[in-house]
């Protein structure tokens, strides 16, 4: 099973359009530094339509982590401050707004709320997959089956078990470009910003 997950994840990560993480990230996602042209009315309409499709496609997961797990999503990070818990579906490859590879959840005790959808790429897309998209980053890392991870520039540096919990190694990925989209939880810092100040009450679960 570990090898299947590793191969699936690697194929997705190396796909030209990317596999969808921090979405899986080495550091909190950051807005892209390059200035972007002002959005047009057409851009706004296109974005609204795309976000509507994303919400419809992921509505069954909004407050139901069990449904997401049943459909193939598995934990890849525990709570990343001001962001959330990340769950990856390794069978999903490329960019499809209705099929995010990563779901980012907020947790309060036993309750889970979907906050953001995420896609990741091995390099910044030449054409933004969504109007006005900005990106962050997630450094190369070793991931373990309980959601713990350790940054490592090559897979050979990954321990067979998590240094933190002893959980078995799951997969490694190279440096990634991340695209968070806060579809299910308002973000005053922006739709695409990697971190969200409103998530802070959930940082301790």
C-alpha cells in the first residue's frame, strides 16, 4: 500500500499540470510577488462560476470528513497553524476545479469543517488555473502515515519512521508551488492566501 501511495503521489507531483498541498508546503503559502493585471468583469464572472462548481463538487465533504476519507482522501499533515489539516487523494492528478487533490479542514474537538481546497504544482503554471490566482510554497518533505512530516531535500534523508511519533514513512515530495482556495471559509486576507487569520481559534483543535 505504501508503494502504491508513493507512486501515485509521485506521478501526480511530476505531472505537467501538477498534483494538487502547505497543499501539501515547506513554509506557509505566500502570495506571488509579481504584480498582476486588475481583474476584469469577465474574470470575476469566470471565477464565480468556477468557485460555484468547486462548492457543488465538494459539498458532501463540507462537514463530513468520513465522506472524504471514504472517497480516498488520507491525512498528509496535521494542523498547520492558521491553515488547517491536509487530506490528499493520491488518485487525483492535474487541475480540475471539481476535483481538488487536497482538502484543508479545521477541527474543533470531534467536529471538522472544510475550509480550503488545494492544488500543488512542481512549478508555477504559465497560465493561472483560476483568474487572479497567487501561489505559495511547500518545501520538499518526508510524510508519514499519521500526518507528521519532516522537511528533507531528497528522499534518501527520510527516516523510516516519524522522528516525532514513530509512524511509518508514507511518501516524499520535491519542492512544490501551492494554490489554496478558501472556498468554504472566508479569508479576510484573500481568496488565495495560504494562511487565514480566522483559523487561529482552531489552531489547538
